[in-house]
C-alpha cells in the first residue's frame, strides 16, 4: 500500500442487535479525512465474509426478529450476507482485520454509531482472547457527524453491504468536514490555521493566537490556548501559544502560573528552577 491513510471506516453485518451479536461480515475502508478527492484510488478496502457456524460455536447471539428482517431484504443482499464466499472463521476474520489496520497505520477508526460495531467486535475479540488493534481514544462516530448538516449525501440503495455502507459513511464524514473546515490542508499536521488577533486592556496586553493543534500522543485536537492535551493531558513543550499576562510563567510540567507565584501550583517546583 503506497498511500498514507489517516482514517478507516468499519461496518459490520450481524444477526442480532445485542453486544454479543453473531457477525456475518466485516467491511473496512481506509481513507484520507482531509482529502477532497472521492475517487476509488483514494482508498483501500477489505471485506471479510464470516462463517456463521464459527460464531455459533462461540455462542454469539442470533435474534429471531433480526433474521426475519434479513428475509425481507433483496436476494443479492441476503446472498452476500449468508452465502457468498470464501467465508472465514470469526477468528481468522479478526486476525485479518488487525493485520489490515497494522498495514494502514491509520490514526482514527470510524463507525456508524458509538455503541454497536466496535462493541460487537470487541466482544468477539474478547471471546477469542485477541486484542483489537485500536485504542479507545482513536474511535470516532460517523452518525453524529452525519446529523451536523442537513444536506449530507443520501444512503445508496445497496444498503447493508458492509463495503458500500463504509463508502457512504466516508462520503458523509468528508462532506461535513469540508463544510466545517473549508481551509483545512492535507498536510501531515491536519491543522486548521485561523488568523491571529490581539486585545488590549488598561492593565495589560493579551495576545491571542487562534488555531488548533493535534496531540502527538492521542491525536486529540486542541485549542491553541492549551499546553496540555484536553484528552490525554500530554504536555506539548513546543505549543507555548497561550493567552498570557505579563509576568506569567511556564513550568516544565506544562502548567501556566500567575506572575505572583514563586512555586508551580501543580508540582510545587520553584520558578527559578525552570
């Protein structure tokens, strides 16, 4: 894979809506979140069709109502979910999913909602004593993004094919991002640069540098006024862009102290030791 991808979208088809659902297929598509291109060569994908019996052997759940719902779907949709091959055991599928993500080296993992796809997958991983490749702070929800604008792309007719669902969800997320961050770049930093302004008062001069920075530890996006990441509290020494009053000082621990303090309020280190 010659391209560098920033994100992946994952979608699963199941026989239940419970956390321990039997998984019929897994679709995963890698993409570049800040790219405006919609061509097929801007993505890499993998579809994993799963042998239902291997899920049954793990006592993964099948719901009668969900199976009735599947019976109302188009024949080609049902065939893709239950019959087409080759089909892998659930263990083989999860290992291949991890391997794909390792090759992609993406930074964010998306799914349509916060309480289904990854919960179901992580339950299956746990049952098989396998560790998923993603970290909790890398997970993102495309359903929330979808409802941020009223004119997002409509879902295609071939719904409930995992790869098609992934590609539609990617289109929605990229569309919303392009509207909310029209000046975003495709550089490795993925930062949105906004103009600087200043505000003067009678007492002092405050300098405001607006814009976002991405944490190098967890990829959390932070306002420029933060030295520590809001998500993982990692200190970014190079990010000393902060609203400061004359005389305020930075401690090596990342805290900003008022000018009258001789020791850091957070770690008690002396001012003259910094």
